[in-house]
C-alpha cells in the first residue's frame, strides 16, 4: 500500500509538472523554434507606390522584390512579427486595401517525451516557414495590384507620415519599426502649397533641403502628425533606377532633410 501511494504521488507530481509547462519555452533544444517563440516581435510598415511599381525597370523591380523578401526574413520568423502594407496614391491617408501579415502559427504541442517534443517543435518551424513563403508570395503580387486610375493620377507621399503616426505606437519599449517605401519618390499633388516634382523638381541640393524644411511645417498643419512616433522608426526608401532620371537628381536630399526636420536621426535613414 505504501509503494502504491508513493507511485501515485510521483505520477501526480509528474502530471502537474507537465500541465505547467509553457509552450513558449518547450522548444529550448530546437534553436529555430526557440528563437521564433521567445524572440521580441518587430513591425514593418511597407508603402508601395503603385505607379512606380508598374513603371519600374527590371533592375528596380528586382530591388523592390529583394526589399520585400528581406522584410519577410527579418520580421516574420518571430511569433507576433507584423508587416503592414499600404498603397501610395492620391489618397494615401485613406489606407484603402491595406494588408497585414502576422506570424501567428499555432503553438507547438507540449509533450513529456523528448522525441515527440522535438517533432512538435520541428513541425512548428515548418509551419512558420510555410507561412513566410505564403506572405512573401502575396507581398510580391502586391507590386502588381490593380487600383483605380482616379487615385493614381497623383502621388501623395506626404500622406505616409500620417499613416505612420496613426499606425505605430508612441511607446519606445518595443524595437524600432522599419518603414519601407518603394517609390520613385516624386511627390506630386495639386494645390497651392503642394509639390509636384514631376513638373518642377528641385534644381539643387540646397533647394531640395530648403523645400523640405518648409514642407515639414506644412505637413504638420495639413496632416495628423506625431513627430515623437516618426522619429523612432527606421526608414528605407528605395527608388532604384528612378534616381537616375534628371527630375530625381536632387530628390534624395529632400527626403533626407524632411525626415530630419521631423527629428529622425540621419543614421536611421537609408535612401537607395
């Protein structure tokens, strides 16, 4: 009877220990699964200028695709990682057709047996990788997403700052978000206080930077902007071969200066 009670006590404790195991740490011996489950999730906001993606040269198209793949590889392996996609056109701030990709694969099953636990963790990794491939393919297809002609007749790149301000949290407790912009960077909107770089681009670096400082004030008057949010993000603006066009010669200096006017440190800006 004594041995039976002892056996019952051990079995009960064993069941209790199994019940208390945490699926998030159950894959400590499987590196990919463990990193996915316990890593700190990050966020990327992707802005696709539809007119630019349509008219991009093969080299620029490859640059756009490589940038999207890079974000998938950087963001979506970790549970909770999020990529949000927005289109740039005449009504950028409307966020029409926005898409969200979240790494939310089901947690691995917890098992008291080592072999079963390893198998469950490997199955979890396979599911994460499958979802990453699906997200990558969907993102690449978005470069060809059809939007109505009426909204592609102008390019409101200023509007991305409102979208960023509304989408990202003001807290700096999480890792900085990445903002990826795939565009020729030619802001072009009608109106007395708007720019149209397609018809009147800056003709020097000094002019581009001066315009940017003026426009930073206009943007804050015209849009719902939170500079404290903007300055926390890291920015990657990719224009590819568009930068070689005459009207784009000094545009990169405009965007550097505009972001710096919002308080974004120079080292957090990359324009390619």
